[in-house]
């Protein structure tokens, strides 16, 4: 995902300027170490459930002050440093937008993305 292009597309909506005062972005990247064991990770295999991602996105679009949400959850085998998950949340004020990004990220990671770390030999 090109974050700048995606936000520019959002801004083409005539209602954007009237409804958006904050845009927050999450760019998830493959770590070179395991969160659980701190062992070196050489690759990460990711299998998102795109239907579940979309269902969660639609649920969070109903939150107060939220104008738009764009999510790209990549699938496949990735190396440390590769982009995995993009989330863009646009809304009215930070008190509405900040918690939505955090809760949305946690739900997607817990409910809609499977992953398997490949450790160095």
C-alpha cells in the first residue's frame, strides 16, 4: 500500500474536509526476532482471514466520529523488514480516532491473522 496515495484518495471524498481532523496510520513490519522467545526470525508466514478483517473493519466504521478505515493485510511468506499490515483510520477528533486504531489493530491481530515464525537453523 502506498500510504500517501491512499490518504489522497480518501481526501477526494467531498465529505472528508467536513468530517476528518485526524488520520492515523499503522504500518506493521516483520521483526527479526520472536516476540515470545527473542530468537532470531528469518521469515514469517502470514495467513489473514480477509472476510474477518472486513467484518471487523465494518464494525469499527460504526464507532462515533469515524469517517473511513482502510486495511491491507498481506498474505504469504515475508522477511524481516517487510511490510505486513496497513491500517488507516480517519475521523473527527483524537479522542475518537486513537482508541479505534488501537482496538482495531488488537482485534485484527487476535481474530483475523494467523502467522508462523520461521527461526534460523
